[in-house]
C-alpha cells in the first residue's frame, strides 16, 4: 500500500477481508500493531580499548567498547568497522568493513604487521528496531609496538657528566639524557642500581618525567663497581 501519510509514534494495523466467488464476505482479520518510528539513535560514545579510552597501545589486538546510546524502542543491533591511517602517508584505508556485533557493546580483532605510528579508528553503527541507524566514531588509538630509544645515562648528579669514582655508601645518584620514540611520547622513567657481575640490588624507583634522581637506603661496598639502570616508558607502556 503506497501513498499513505503515516505519523511518527503512531500504531497501525493491516486489515485483511476475504470474499469468495459467491460474494460472501468473511470476518476481517487484523495484523498485530506496528509502531512508526522515524527517529535515529541519539548520544553515545566509543572508547578505543577494552575499557577506558586509550590513546596509545603496544598490542596489535584491536579492541573497542561503546555505550550510552538512547533509542525510543531499544537497539536492534550494532555493527563496527576499523579504519587505519598511516603515519608515513597520512592515507586512511578500511582495515575491516562493517561487521555485526549483535547486541554486544564490545568487540575485538587481531591484525598482523601493523605499521608503528598508524592510527586506528573505530566506527560503530547503532540500529533502531525500525532499521534506521546512527554512526559513532572513536577518537583513535596509535599503535606502537617498538620500545623507546634510550639516551645516555650518567652516574652522579652533574648533568652530562659521568663519574668514574664516588664516595657514596648508602645513596646512588644518576642523571640521563631524554629517551625518544618516533611513534609515541615518553611517559615516565624509573631508576634502579646494579652491582657489576651480580645484577640489580634495588627495585626500580619511579621518577615521573624527571631525568635526575637519587636512590636511597642502598648498601654500597667499597671497591665494588655499580651502575644506574634507567627504564624509559612510552605511552604504549613499552620500555
């Protein structure tokens, strides 16, 4: 039936009435009601990662979660797809076409040989029970599977100067050059002390972004050789 002017948020039924060849008209039969819904889903968010929104990650397992969508009569299904933008060419391609997630509000898929520095973006389609949909887009996550490049580490508290001898017995001080990473920023540093030939004699101390720090309460033995071990972490969590 065409040419109708059905109203939004109004219920309608189809009525069927049959007659036979003798002209007898039978009792009409009605369908169940159908509600006209011309609205699209509203609101919502998409987070890169399995929980809170990520900006960087070291894994090639792509994970996404979403929620907060409002629909008059509920959601019938979700679909999601993956876009990737190259850091080198700045071109965006479709890594995965729209794939149904049914009513799940999270999804994941692993990919091999992803280019470090590439930006992955997720697009989620939310469908109403009437078949209309809206799209939500994440702000993207940078893939970085490589560790930072370490800067030079110096024993002592004089920036740029490396001590060969010291009279320390219970503290150890070090300073270091900034670590670098072409794909994600350096998030933090940690410092520990190692005795030559035996390994670490302290746990790693967090120094935030500081590039000079002192480890206290160490037992340094005269004539033994020690060195500072610095870890620089990128935003993807690698060091």
